[in-house]
């Protein structure tokens, strides 16, 4: 291949602060590239917001997936 070939590369896992390591599995659900250390309380919440990631982790553990999970995360961001 040459320089810049992206064949077979996996996306990098998001950067995770140590106190939020237990939420790292929820980052791909929200599309976060970086997990923030602290919530800035903006509206709508950022995709990397720890509050949103905690909600996403709880929803996925509760069995939500697919379209229902996307709807619930959209509602969580708006709150």
C-alpha cells in the first residue's frame, strides 16, 4: 500500500479519563470520540458527556438496542 492507506484500520477507541473507564463501552453508542471529564450542562448534552454516557450504559444493560436505543439517547440529550 503506500502512505495514507486506511484499508483494514479500526477506529481508535475514545480517550477515557480514569474515573470514567467503566463507561468506555457506551461511547460507541453515542458516537463520542472523547469522553469528557466533567459535564458542562449545555443543552443539548454533548455526545461525550459523562451524564449521557452513564444513561447510555444503563439503557444498553436494560436490553434496549437499535431504534429504541437511538430514540432514548436522543431524548436523554435533549433533557
